[in-house]
C-alpha cells in the first residue's frame, strides 16, 4: 500500500463515506420505482439515477429536438387553420382579431410570409366571397407546407 505524499489529500486516499438523504415521493411512484428496479435487479436509487441519465441524454439528442420543433410547427399550423376557419364561419370582431393575432404570431415567431393570408382575411371581412375562402385555404396549405419544411435539409438538384 502506498504511503500518503504531501500533495495528496486524505480524501484522495480514503473513499468517502456515502451520505444518505431521504426524498418524498407519492406511494404510487414509490411502488412503481420499486417494481422497475426489482425487474432490473438494481437498487432503487441506482434505477432513479440511471432513469434521469437516460432522460437527460434523450432530451439532448438532436432527433428529439427535431421532433419537438416539428410538433411546435404543427401546433402553429393547426392553430392558424382553426383561427381562420372560425373567422370564415363566424364573422364577428372576436374571431377576426383572433385570426389576425395568430397570423402575426406565425409571421413573427416562425418567420413565414403570411402577408397574402393577412390581406385575404381583411378582404373577406369587407366582402364575404367564396373565392376569398378558396384563396385563404390555398394559402393555409402553402403555409402548412412551409412550416413542415422548416428544419428539413434543403435538397438541391
């Protein structure tokens, strides 16, 4: 066994004693953790630590980030479609203001050109024509495609 040199601290030579702390978890969580740890033949604390490590590594994974971005873009697409169709079916100030607000959110947060849709909503407010509705639906499809293509690699050729 080596003797302790002057540049070594006592903690480097001797392993530290484990200090245990208690945490509160609901009964159902406790029994779930216990069963999962038992199935893996590991102590409960080790199961919790490995689960946290797995979660952290999964959340830092680029694939998860891409899926989250796609889900967010899909959310904005559906939100915009619902707002515009509600305005088409309910011609009141509240639905108009909501549609305009969400159009601005898509423009500002997702950086997509929604100026044509914005103008069509104004035109439909002035005069309700079926041709405006068809044009708004075409714009919504275009915007949806742009949202879904965000983050995708650009193909050249």
